[in-house]
């Protein structure tokens, strides 16, 4: 039930709703009046798997008040809070189908950046169509939490992240049109939901499902930066239990920064077949390819001199990127008995990222051009004074070492396969879930230099490295959800055992004067426990605890190839240890008459915090342990819905998150020197605020939203540790208007939707990301990548 607008005394519940609206109003007014600040200088191998990903209940379906919902199979009568059953023992939220279908078509919007509407999410893209997308959940980077599709992890099993990891700058797999909803689980969470490296949480993208009725749609959009897209989809309807959905989308943009044009193609196929009422087969197939030019972190002085969209001229340096990414999930569900169900997910995937960069030796760092060309430094230094390196002689072939190393090829290809079985047993007061996972992945990473393109790829001749890696990750888990005290108390204990085996084999190259293999195994027992208690009707409190670990990225194994005191080349075991994390959470959910609220606090203690160190000469990045650290914060999520017969529906939301991430021990870092306890980690805005309103009436839909991002400390480019420099706070506002017109009850064009979106309405100027660097004369400076300015997009969609 929702509140009707009428004059009456304000009840206790009503006062809570009014307070929420007042907070929202103050926020929007305050952000609108905030001054604009210039910055103060800023998929992954689908083979990686989740351990199950079966969400407790279906958080993608919005539950009305007093509907009977399912929490791990136990029927409870309660009101959903922000789309989440109030009896959930962990911090959760969700994005529904309507929100997904009404996202802006701007080239900055993708499956990660759309998460900015949720508490504690900080995401941005440095280029159009998902190029160089980074996402943080709470204070955790993308390699420290899981992103799953249908419960199958998208994270790179070798380098942790989903997008932009290991220089995979455009490894897009999902687009919003592939999704039915999104489930966000914060914290370590229970083992039936979380996945490998799931320290900060799990984001599960629910696949778009086939419909029961035959139909489809076509649509297109066009807007700023010469951005466009066209898309089409088709539902076969139900053919004797077989339902299928097909979709294709193409998007392109020249980008808001010079020389960053990009194009993307996406194919999606979903199938569902009911053999009988107890057995169902589903299949989800994704294919995506992307091609474009990646942006560079530009010196602030040049942005101020030539404009914020300035990039190096293409005859100085360029970085063309290509990526092909696919994934397939075969899901079998069988109901053995009324209280026993079995599910098995078999999945496959491959990602291939290719880049051939160019760096003109005439414009390398010098007294007249004091800034290094960040992405593609000339490779000539690798071939000077290196008697054990490959046999390529750039000077003999191209007249000079510099001319013979101005093209640089980098390839990163992963493949994998995995399986996830689960067995669920429902008892009168328990739901017991037993499951496991095994995932096998392999990686081929290689780099070559030459004086022309295409660059030949000949081991022992012009390679800096050519490595073949393998990693197998396996887990088994058990989880019980117990209902006590007439469903007022819910307990969710869980236990997971994780085992990982990794091997790294390297061929002779500039970095590796000898060939060899290094291996390592890791294992961990991960306990979790959650409790939820209903205090009164509409008010639930909960608490949870969990322990987990994160495997080192594959770069941690590069340091195994060393030279001893006698000058002999040798291979030593890797010294980097996994990250270990303990998570504590407490929270409360409240819901009444269209108003809902969630408040929670968390604390996560780290040991062996990972930092990334890059050698400024070789540009080789490695994982290192950087001591202990602590992540902690508070999150608030409010939502209010109103509905009247005469003026439509109005809804508003308000999210606030305070996140802190600090080192709690002192250590020494290469290039940066001493790091002291209490020093904050870089790239973590302490305060994040997002708010929005949506009004719907007779086919019209108007939404306005804004977000505030607090200042961020920035890293030194090579050290991987924070400096005193910061990216200043900024606020961004977006508006969308659409009108859906009904023309006929059936047939082509029975419904047409016209839309207009304005993103970054007030044209705020800020940097997405930034680093400190040193120029030719030894002076420190800041370089970064600008966020998109104001953009306007128009769209039309026709349903048939």
C-alpha cells in the first residue's frame, strides 16, 4: 500500500516520511548551490566462476507490502526494504527492471557507472562505451569484490578485476540491455552468494529473461560527441515450454576527449526450456567486441593550456585497442522432491585484448618536451646493455634503437571453464544449501617491440615477455538458514573452503633472461554468520561477521625471476602473501506505507594489503604487500513512494555513505619511501551522496538525480601509494524525460517511447582519476583524465 496525498495529522510513520523528504530537499538544494571546482592539479575472462551465486530469494522482483516472500526458501510475511526482504542477514540493495530500461543512452553509462545510484559505489569511465571503466564498492577496488552474471563470476581469475584490469582497457562484456535486474550484496556475505576475492561484496547481474509472448523492439539514439546507438530485440514467446530472447546492439562515439573514438557491438541470447514442471534448462550466451583509441593521463598544465579535451597528437603517440569477449552459461534446475532441489551451472568463456601502441622517438621526454609519453615509452632502453635479452637489433634493422622500438604490441588472452553444483534442502525451520565450484583458467600474456606495424611476435627475437599461466580455483561450502521464534529470528551460518593452484611459465625475453616455471598453492577456510531479528512490525535489525582472503594477482609471480649475489640467474618462490580480511557489520531496516530506510555500519580489517608497484624504467607492474589497513564506514539508504489517481506517482531516494580506508601499520615502499600508519589509501572518496526523484503520469516519466563525490587522495604513478595531492570534491546532476505513446494493442509500433536525457546538466569540470608524476627536470606534476562535460541525447524505441 502507498500513502495517498490528503490533509490529516502526521502520524509517527508519517513524520519519518516527511523527514526523509526534507533531507532530500535540502540535499538537492545544497548541491545545486555548490560551486563548481576545477580539479586541483582527477570482461574479463568469463572463465572465472562464482561459488554458486544463488541469491536468497529473488531480489530482482519488487515485493509489495505484506506479500509472502522467500528468504532462502522460508516463507515469511514482511515488507521489502529497498527491494530486499527485511529478514536478510546482510546488507543488500537492488536495481529493478524499470530503472535499467530508463537509463540514459549517453556513452558514459554502462553496467558499472549505473551503480552510482547505490550507496558506497564510485564508478567512472575514461572513454565512451565502457573504455577504461573503474568501479569501487565501499573503499574496495574492483579486484577486491565480485561481479557475477547469473551467479557466475566475471572477475579475471588472474588479475582480479572485471574491466580495465591488467591494462584490459575495453574488455566490455555486459551492457544494461542484457540485464533483468542487479543485486548488490555488501560485505563478505554468506557463501551461497559471495565468490572468489569477495572482500567488499558481490554485485550480481541478473540475466534478461525470455518473455511468454512473442514480440520485440527496435530503437536508436543520438547525442553529444557524435554518440549514437541502434538496437533490436526479439522474443519468440512460449513454444511448448521453449522461450528465447535475442538482442543486438551497436554503439559508437568520438568521445569527449580528442582521439578517443570507440565502437561496440553486443549480442545476447537467452533460452529457457521446461521439460516438465520439475526440470528446467536455461542458457545465456553473450558476445561483445570493442574497438577504439584509449585516452592518456594528460599533464594538468597541458589541459589548462590547450583545453580539457586535449590529448597528445596522433603523430606523437596513439594506443589503438581491440577486444573480443564471450561467455556462455548452461544452467540446469531439477526439483527432486517438494523440499529438495538441485542446480548445476556449467560455463565457458574467453577474452582477447590486443593493443599496438605507437610512440614517436622525436617527441620523447626532453628539455623541450618535459613530459613522458605515459602509455608507450620508447622501448630502446630495453635493448641497451642487456646481454641476455632477445637477438633483435633495432639499430641494425631500422637505423637507430629509438626508431626500431617505436611500436609496441601487448596481448592478453584468457580462456576458462567451470562448474557450480548446488543442492538445497528445505526443512520446517531450516534451509540447508550445499555447493561447490571448480574453475580452470589459462592466460597468455605477451609483449613485443618493433620499428613498424604489424609487430612481429617472435620469441627470443623481439619479445620483452611471453608467459603462459594457469590457475585452478575450487571451493565447497555449506550454509544453513534457521528460522526461530515464529519467524522473528533468522540465523545464517556458513562455511566455505577455498583452494587455489597457480603456475607461471615464462619464455626468455627482456624481463626474463632464463625460461622457467614458478608454482604456488593457497587455501583458506572462510566462515560467515548473519543474524536478523524483527523488533516490531516493519523494523528489523541485523548483524553479520565474515572472514575471507584474496589471491595475489599473477604479477606477484613475476618477481620470482631474480639474479643472486654472484650474478647468476635464479628462480625463487613468490613472496607475496594473500590479503586476509575480517568483516563486522550491524544494521537496521524499516518500512511502512511507502517509506523504507536502511542504516548500517561496517568495519573490515586487512592484513597484507596489496599495493601495485611499477618500475619506471621497464614499466613492469608487480603486486606487493603493503602492511595492514582498515576499511570502515556508515551507509544510509532512504526511499519514499507516493501515488495518487490524479497526478500520477512520485518516488524519491537518498543515499549517504561515509567510507574510510587507512593504513594501520607503517612500511617502506619502493619509489615512495616511508608510508605511515594512519595515512589514507588513494582513490577513496570519504563521503558519497546520491539522490533522485522520479515522476510518472499518463505515459510521461521525468527523473532527476544528482551525486556528490568527496575529495580523493591520489597515488604516485609508479609507487602505488598515496600522496598529499587530491582530486577536489564535485557534484553532478542528470535529467531524463520520456513519453510513451500507445498506438495499438498489437502489431508493429503499438507502443513508441521518445526520450531526452541531459547528463552533467551544469557542465561540471573535474577529473575522473589522476596521478602524480615527475617531469624531465625532476619537478612533480599531476596528470589525469577529465570526466565527460554536459551531454544531450535523444532516443526513440518502438515495441511490436
